[in-house]
C-alpha cells in the first residue's frame, strides 16, 4: 500500500480519537455526532479492506517447479506410448504432434507451453482411450494426466489472480480514504471553526488533522502553528 494512504489513515484515526475524547465538548453541535458515526463506519470499512488485502499471500503456496515436474513425468510417459501408437497406426499427424524428448519437456518449453501441450495431449488420447489400453495407457493414467494438468494450471494462474485481487482491494481502500477526506474537509472541518477561539482545543484538532506525509510533515506543522498563532 502507498505510504501516503497509510499516512492519511493514521491521521483519520487520530481525528476519530480526538472527537471521541471530546464528545462532551462537541455536544453543543449535535450534527457532529452523526458525522463522527459516519467517520467511524468509514474507518472500519477501510480497515476491513486493508485486512483483506494483507491476508493475500505475496507468494503462492504451491511450488511451480515441483508441480511442473510431476506433470512432465506423466506427459512424458503418455507421449512415449502415444508415439509408438502413432507409428503402429501410421498416423503421421499424431506422430508429428508428439514431443517425446524429456529435455524439451523439462527445459525448452515455458510454463504455458507445457500446459498447452499437456492439454492437447489429453484431448488426443481421450477419444481413443479404448485403443490405447493395449499400449499401456490406462484410464487411471489418463485421469492422472488430467489431475496434473489442473494442479499445474492452478499454480501458474494463482499469482495473476492474487495480484489482481490485491490491486482491486488497494483501489477500493484509496476510494474509501478519499471519501473520509471529503467528509473531514467539507463537513467536519467547517464546523470545527466554531471553536477557533479556544486556541488549545482548536490546535489539538488541527494537529490531529495533519496529513502526516513524512516528506511534508515539517512544513505542515509549521503552517498549522503559524495559522493558529494568527488567530
């Protein structure tokens, strides 16, 4: 998450703490109570989004290399038998399709390429499963191939899905933070001007409201102090 978003969230929580701590004093402006409730709700919703984004693992639990190796073992076994079947049945197209080089399957094909080959292999053996029984390709082996394909596809697609999900949650968090900023700037801040004669109280609120971006914090503190001193 962006540091600026984290900084704003911290500032929002400080404002909520300030409003909660000074509930009695603020009762002279009843409408602030409803705004405080809205602020609490928005902060809670933001926290939930951040929690959900944080629960997404940065690395997948599955091991691509191990899962790929398991797929290749089955693919290689099926390919070798199918190569013999293609030769015996004089099926040139099938023979040209088959990759029965272990090194090619292990090292030359990218993840998506080996997955595509395995899927195509499964598509070719499934319709002729009965004919392949005599060559050593059993129904169990075909089922194992299908299972290994599904497992490998899950492992290689998982990172993209997690990245997309985390990105969506982060974008929703930023929208929620902007909504809080709007509530503070357009509704709560103007009402707090009623207390500008109470310098200590007013300064405490302004301090809570500071945007705590580390790069500009010192400048903002100075600006707020100058503003209060001029009141």
